[in-house]
């Protein structure tokens, strides 16, 4: 009632007193308890009314409800492998690569343009040999010690579970949070996940005696809503759930109510395990909520310990562009061809991080049951035990494997020797260790370069909240030249829940400008947490952690070898609708991979490094770098606007010798209106806030040189300098200086195809331009109308050779003869016949822009922000020798795995439900016949015991027969006995009930 009054008064204050609105009733188990949110349906709400609601002191946030941004992360059972020479032209790669199904009504989905192209159709997962993952990870060792998950409450947020499934004996509660009136699983996904965690026969789970709580949060059509999750999360907190598995994910980390509730869950000691995503092998594809610091994010490997192709790769992207991503996934485990419970009975095989997540959730449940003092088990301590015990996979970097492969037995050893403490992820910084520390190890640091930023996560196992005591201390090792580097440290003022960040920026000291070698030191951090059971007021637990740092320093490279990547002007979903650069990508239309040299431009970065270039990242406005240090500024797929001061400075920098390369993309207001879509959940039209790139902003940037891009939209194959090329949804050059070099090709008019479903070929489309500025010592400018050929997300034919040629031109003023003398060279266009593209009227870019702000309906540039200035830590040198191997040197405090031995194993058979008629008992107990080392040993002893037993029984009968023959027979008098005694005698003489 109070909430209704708040809303009514807020809307009346905004002049919307007559607005139609109502609170949507939510019929689920949480409706019996107080709620911290309400679902409001407002018909045609004005922005003013929503802002008034947000300004109410008792309303924390007003957010549109979202649908389908977090989806199930699985791949159906793979089909049998085909012969090696067979073709598979029907399987669409996009059908499982996308982070989520595209379940939205689009104006253009009915046109022939959006039909699948059939590209990427030659790959399909091969069938893995069915393996029982609990046995492979040696869960039977803990079972034989009497640990089977007893006393641990585990929640499965998925598609439900049937009531009488034969694999489960301890389902405490099944709840439905969807709009479908059923508790049963109509898809089979939730049953499979629950089986991996707690099945007690056939496809054996990790913790058969755990207490299962089934939350049905997805419909059979894989539809879910934010409000369903919020209600279910609140109910899980009330039920005091210990472990919660989320085999779901999506890129929508800006769904604040969802993320806030995840934090609240873990703050209530719920250990959340979540799938990292099925968007591999692309980098920058980590899914939410697994990319959060307090959640255990799980990636997938196959049974040969290879990272699964589908498993999403790091880094996290929600800190960009100002900072740097953190290491995720946290851990990897088997997720390809794993067997789990079928929907009604039996077993099935599935693949995906949706499979890997319950493997870890089941292991966590089993591990939690082994700890006598359950107060020591919390989201941070469990995560610390998992990552400290993980087995590192050789030849795999940290953004693919995290801390390594799950090792259940080592995790048990650590957890049972654990004492509350703080730790770091990663636990050290070694910029010389390849390939694990890629991308850091791929490029040495040097004086004058952009600081190298390493984003470290602080895990606080001492309590849900904590703080960093005083300031972290930087201690360089003098014998290892640690005084040749400068370190700046920023950190979380409060660690909550269970975690925080430690951002370390590393630069080379001026005295090492021409020095080459290895420099080392360490950062000391002390974390304090309130003592939960301390009677003293203000009592605290403290833990001091050491972060070793090791870097390789080289002399500052020449200006011509240094390339600066503009990250500041790249935007991605979330929070706005920024469409894909390739309009053929209909299954996943949102551009969300980060647009960073270490995510979807990773291959381009690797190529530039192999060519000897040093690539740095600009995470601040153009006004914040010294252009005299760099040969080329590289702008690719820029969606952001530019400050007027940036435009002025760039013109001055290019006059003084800086060169510029721009890889653009499409921008056409008619096409942008065509690719809008109607979100059935929020009942709103989603209109692109920009095109593939922000062409009007780029034109403002380069107009001073008489250059501009058009709003044309082109596609097609062509040959340039004997290289096969593909133009994917690119624009053309509309204006260019008359003394420049322009290359043109014949391409299809893709804009016409999108708008009218007609096909036409346009001859002589200008796509590439090279220009030497006229000022003395001035730089050079190169324009290309499409970025897809260097973007891993869309690349079909790479154009790295073209990037090399352009860098030769911009850095060394060497015009490639293959371009200057090409038969495709045309006269530069003047642009007089066509108007330049204008910004889409009514776009909402200002809501997400770092440059624009709303100003009476007409967005204006914000004041230019100050450039970031790092506060370098005062060094406290130590005259010590640094360890040579930082990885092996780092471990949790007071835990030495070599000294923690497993106790003596005693036989234990977890209690199981009696078999149903016709049901096989071969898999009902951990000691059953299952693949695994333990059962192989038992299987080898069975014939020996059987032979000895048979000999004993045979000897007994021989002795009895001999005795009976040696005794004389004596006739007994006949006595009338009761009927039941006669029947008993008959049964004994017939041998039906022998007694021993």
C-alpha cells in the first residue's frame, strides 16, 4: 500500500496523474514474503515520469524488465561423427555460437536479406566417449571417506525437474517461478544439471545425499524475465541455500537489479557457480553473472584437457575503456560430451559451459560437506580453495583457462587445512611468462609507453566485508633492478561482498629509457575484516598478502614502430543498442565484445606484434597523449562522438607528424530504422543509437582535410593487389583531396537489399584513400570503409596485409606500388552530388556517451574531462633476491599440499532408495561398476573372492555329507503335530528356507 502511494504521488508530481499504471501480480512462493521490488506496468510512460520515480528517496532504481538476455548455456547431444571426408553443409555455426537466442520481433526479419548465409557451416562438435565425470574427478575417494554432500542445500535454477525421477532421493522442494503452470522439466536441461550435481544412480552425480532445491526459472521455450530471477533469489536467501548453480548467462552486465541481487545472494553466504558462456572461441565474450568477482565462473574443457571451442574467453569488459579486464573464467572443468540424467530416466550426453558449471557446483557441494566447521565455508574461501588447487593446463593463457582445471582432491586438502585469509587473483604478475600471462607477456614495457594496467581481484575469506589497511606498499628488489619501474596502485575502499579490486599500473622509470633487462618487486597489501565471533568491540581479523611483480624492459622503440589504439571512442552493448558491423549477423545483432586489441581484435594485435610494431591502448580523450611519441593513431569502428578540443588537437598533431588510419563501417539512417526491433518484454522499440560506426562524428573529425565517408552500404568480394577481399556492410568514401590516392571496386548495394529486397551492383565504389598532408613534416591519413576484415567477430577474409601496407605508408611514408599503380585507382570523389550522412533524429546516444549530455532535447558536448594522472607509490626498496618462479612460489598461507595427506579410507555406502521394478541397480551406489581407478581395482579382486567363497561352501557341504553317512539311522515315533509345524518341516526338508 505504501509503495502504491509512493508511485501515485511521484507520477502526480510529474504531471502524469491520469497515467494508466498498475502493479503486476507475481504468483509464486515468494509472494508470501515481503519483497524489495515491484513490477510496474505503465502505459506510455514519459521520460519525465520515470525520472520522478527515480528521484523518490525510497526508490533505489527504476529499470525496464528484461527478457532472454541470460540464456541456457548448452549444446544438444552431438551427433555421431561423420567420416573425415564427409561435408556438413547444413549445420549453422551461429546456431550455438550466439550468446542468446534472438527472440525479438524485427521489421526486417521477414525479408530475404536476413536469411542465413550458410557461412561457418563446416564445423560440428564430435561425439565424446561417454564418461562419468564424478568418477573421473575422483569423487569416489571422498565418498569412501563418508562424504556425499549430506547437510548441504544446493539450488538449481533451471527448467525444473519431474516429481518421480528415479535418479534423485533427496529433492526437498520444487518451485515454479515462470508463467507456465507446471513444475516438470519439458526441456531436459534442468534435469541434466541436477543429475550432474546429485544423481544417485546410473549417471552418478557428485553429491547424492545433498538437499536439492529445484527452482524452475525458465519456460520450455527458454524464456525468462528479470523479475522471475529476483523473486527466486529472494526465496533462496530465505531458505538459507548453501550452493546455487546458474547454467545461464548473457552479456547484459548493466541489468543492475539482477547484478545487485547476485551480490546480495553471495553476501548471504550463498556460493554461486555460473557458466562463463558458449560464445567461444572469440575473446571478450564472458557472460554475466559469471564475470562478477564474487561468483565462481566456470569454463569448459574436453576429456583430453583441451579448452572447448565453445567456451567463452576473457577478458571481462565492464571495466573498459578506462581500466582493464580481469581474469576470468575462474576455473575450467569437463564440459564436452558429459553424461547426465535424462528428462524422465536414463542418461544423455550434453556439451557446453552449462555442463561444466554443475560439475563445479556438484564438487563444491561435496567439498562443503567435508568441512566440520561450516562457518569456514563461504563464497570467498571456497573460491580460494578451488583456484589455489587448480591444475594449470600447459600452453593455454589465463583468459582461456583462468586458474586451471578443477582438482577435487587437492581442493579438499586445502579446504580442510584452511584458515580465514585474503588472497589475490591472479596471485602474481609476471609479464615475462608466456603463454599463460598473455597478452601481458606478448609485449615488453618501455619508458614513455602507456602504463600497463593489471586488474587483480582481492578475495576476502575472513568476512563478507573488509577494507584495505592503510595503503598497499611497493617494495622493489634492488638486486633485480626493481627501482627501474614505477608502480601506481588503486584499490577498493570497501571489499564487499567477499571481494574487491587492486588495480596495478606499471611504468618504466626515466633512468631506464635505454636499459634492457628484467625488473622485479612486490606489493604488500593488508586486509582487515570485522571478527564475527569476537566479543571485543571493534575486533578484527587481518591478513597480509604479497603480490610479486616481474616485467621485461626494453629501450624505447622508435616513433615509427609505435601504434596507438583509440579505445576511448569505442562503445559496445550494454547499455545501448549498438548494432553489429556486419548486418548479416542476424542471430546476434548486438555489438558487445569490447572492441579491444585483446578481445575481438586479438588476431590483428598478434599480427602487428609479429611485424615488430608496439601497440598501446588509449583509454582517455585524444587530448591526453603525447603525439610526438607515436607514428600512427589507429581508429577502428568508432561509435563515440568527439570533443571539439579533440578535433583541434588531432589536426595539430597530424600537422606535426602523427599519422592516422581509420577503419570505418556503415551508417545509414534508413537502414537503422529498418533494423530496429520490438522488445516484447519491455513493449518498447529498440532503435540503434548509431550505425556500425559513428560516421557523422568521424566526418567532423576529418572534414578539415576535405575528407568524408558516405551513408552508402556495400558488400561483395573483390581482388586487391592480388589478395582476395570481402567487403561486409561497409561504407564508401564520399569526399577526398584531389591529390590523394583513391581505390574503387564494384560492390553490391546492400542498403538497397535491406530496404527493398532488391539486388544491384554499383560500379566504382571508393573504398580506400591515402593522403599526405601538405604541411612540412606533416603526417599521413588512410581511410578504409570497412572494419570487418580485421575484426575476429565477423572476419571471413582477413586484410592484415592491407593494414601492413597502410602502416608502411603512415609510419615510413612508403606508398605501396600495388596501390598507387593499381588499375582500380580512380579520381578522388568531391561529394558534391550526394549530401553527407546526418545523425539519426531522436537517437539516444547521449544516454551512454562520455562526450555528450542532454541539453533541452539537443545534446551538447560535456566539458572536457581532466586527463587521468597516476599517483606513483613511494618505493620502499628491499635488498632481497626475488624468487625465480613466481607461480610455484605463490600459495595460500599455511597450506602445503605435500604435508596434507588424505585420511585412511573406510568403506562407506551412501543410503539409496530401493530400486523400482525393472530398474537396473548397476549404478545405484558409488561402489557400483563405473569407469574409474577405484572401481577397476575392486573389479580385479572380485574373481578371487568368488573362487575362495565357492571353495569354502563346497568344503562345508562335503563335510556335512560325510557326517550324515557315518551316523546310524534311528526310527523316531510318529507324533501328531500342529499344521503350521508340519508345513515348516516340509519347507525345511524341501530346502526353500535354509538356515545358517
